[in-house]
C-alpha cells in the first residue's frame, strides 16, 4: 500500500474512532446542513461551542458504516434513527447540554453572501425603493426586469420596493447582476439545523421553539380528541375512562335520587333534597365568612404611614403572608 493510501486509511480509522466515541459520550445530536459554509466560518462555530458541544463532519458513507457497526455491536439500537438523516452536505453537533441553547449558538454564526446564479434562494430578497447611484444610460436594464424607475438629479431611482426573488426560487443571471450593481448581499449562509436526535428519538428542529406551555396544550388537545373519538365509537381507552366513570356515576346518582335506592356517595345529595332549608342554613355561615375574612385581611394590610419603618417591614412583613 502506498504512503498516500496508508495515510488515507489512518484518517478514516481516526474519524470512525472519534465518531464512535461521541456516540457513546453524547446522548443528543443536532443534524446540520452546511451548504456554502466555509472553513473559517466552521472554525468560528467550533470555537463558540467549545466546552458545550462537539462538531463532526465526514463522508456520508463512512458515517453510515460506522453507525451500523456500532449498532451491530449492540451499543445502541436507537442509532438506526440517525441513518436516514445522513445525506447531502451534512454533519453532526453532539451535546449533552440544552439543545435549544446549542442550536441558537450554531444558527447565530452567519455571514452575508452574494447571490449565485443557479442557486436556490434560502429566503425572500427585496430591493428597497430609492436612489441607486446608477446613470440614466442603464434604465433599459431595469425595464427588462419590470422595475419602475425615474431619473432624479441625473441618477436612476427605484420608485417602489421590489420583491425580487422568492424563497426557494432559482437565482438567475439578471438577479445576480442587479444585486451586484446595487451592492446588495442578500443571503446569509451558515449552519442549518434540520433535525434533532434526543436520547433515541428524532424530531424536527422547529419543535425546539415550542414552549413548555404550548407543548402541554398540544398534548392535552390530543388527549381530548382521543377521548372524544373513543366516546363517539363506544371504544374505551385510558383517555375516555374518566368521562365514562363520570357519566356512569351521574346515571347512578339520578337513579338513586329518583328511587329509594341509596349508596354512600348519594346520601348527601338525597339529604339536601329532603331538607333544603337545613342545607341552605348550613351553607350560609360559610358563604358569609368568606367576604368578612377578605375585608379583615385588607384592614390588616393597611398600616399607618407614620409607623411604617424598615425595621417593621423586615421583622413582620412577608410577601407570602
């Protein structure tokens, strides 16, 4: 084997060893796309993540083979979920820290870039209205792009803002030329986090933007839908069980109130129906005590202005009283 071949083999073995080490050490992975990311920008991301996460880029075939060998050795079968994500110009960011914080650090490292012919716009591009600094001899160029202009003080001025390129559209030579003439760098290139692998589960990175409250609301909404479907088709599930029990209790209580049949939970209801005056009299003192206690507490909370001092506040005042 030649020296070049031996060196290449050593590099592959070193990469495979490092990847396997990271797979054992870290339980969370951000899958990133690195199109148009230069080596200088890559180094800045590595420095920003030092001590918090590890960035690893490699050939997709080598990555797949290493992960498969790791799985076959019985290390972690959940790593199979990573294999479909290994495609294109991608890499891994390994971490055991807060995924949202790590993702924000990764996405924050962006650099402005000029448009390239044939590439697809990652975002909308708008050309603002106003002076261009170009001489009137170039009005034909703007006319070819259907951009309304006027001549002001011997220079071309764009009349209205122009939505030049839509996100996902292919950038043409005319787009590139116009943006270059106007000295506009429309795009920002950097890492793009597409998916997240968290302790064996894979999901879209957008989920990291959801708050705990919104996640809980979605979960509760899903349970409610399952319960509604279960009740509609008379198929009992854990989600519908509380409603089934509640409905059954309501029916039993109605039967007990309409007949002489009585059980422990229905006694109080039957007693209230049999003697409503006694029930109302028993409930009246409780209802009257609530506003009285509230008024008393308000009185106590209003200290005299002259007697108020730092010592009083420190000695007897508590925001939780």
